[in-house]
């Protein structure tokens, strides 16, 4: 009986170690919004119609000469994006998910609208973006871009005031990030909505 009691603490100690190793520490990932560009929400490449994949008619352009045969104002659709940087300072790979994106008034930090983020892509050694599995390796860094949808710009205009120039008004993007189940919130530097570029031919 005495030998059984002496052995018991060692059994409990082994079980405790197994529980710690099984759960493991969360990865420690530093997150920052590097930049934001708000122009348009373009069709994703595989969704574009072949005849209109290179360019499309500018919104609000005159009907006369607005075809794609080089005789009117046209523009290439420029996708709205946000760029984030992730740095994993731990010894364990971490998984990252964007769970929410909001546009805020940079003057008062009030919410002006929600934005959908999609198709994360990572900057690679060849100097291009490729599809990202949303994993930041242990001790590694990732520079990542997300495509952004449009908020309801009419509601944004109403919130900031009809007299305000929506293309000059300072905005901030607030991003909710989940790292291995742990939630955090980061904010972008100030930015303004950009005008769509129209090429007159």
C-alpha cells in the first residue's frame, strides 16, 4: 500500500505535463495594418466576363463613345485593398483569421460602415502576391493583402454630413483579427477614399 501511495504523485505529475503539452501555448503574432486603398470593388478574376476583363465603362461616364473600342472614356477597375503585416515571435506556427472590418471616422472614431474582406494573398520572394493559407510560421513574418468590398458610401456620406467631401474626409479602418482563437483589434493609419481613374481616349 505504501509503495502505491508513493507512486501516485508521479502519476499526477505525468498527467499534468501531458495536459500542458497537449494544449500548448498560443503563438504570439504581432499584427499591424500597413496601408489601405479604397477605390472600387472589382469582380474577382475568375468571375470577370472575358470581353470585359481588361477594362470597363467608368461609372457615370457619358453614353456617347463609352464602348471599349478606344473611342470613349474608359478605365481599368482598381481593386480596394488593405495590407497587413504579421510577425510571429513564438516557436509555434499560428493561424490568422479576419473576423470583421469597419470604417471609422478618424475625427471622432465613430463607426461609419462595415466592409467585407476576402481572398487573402501573401507577398512572396518573387515579388508577387499568391494565395495565402493564413498561417504565420514560427519565427516568421508575412506581408498580406486582402480585397475589400464597398461600404454603403451613401450612408457614410450621410453620417459625415452632406457638405463634407467624401474623397477628402479622413477615415480609419478597424480590423478584428483572431490568432489561434484569441481576438485582437488593430487600426490602420488615416486614409481617404480615392477617385476612380478615368482614361480618355
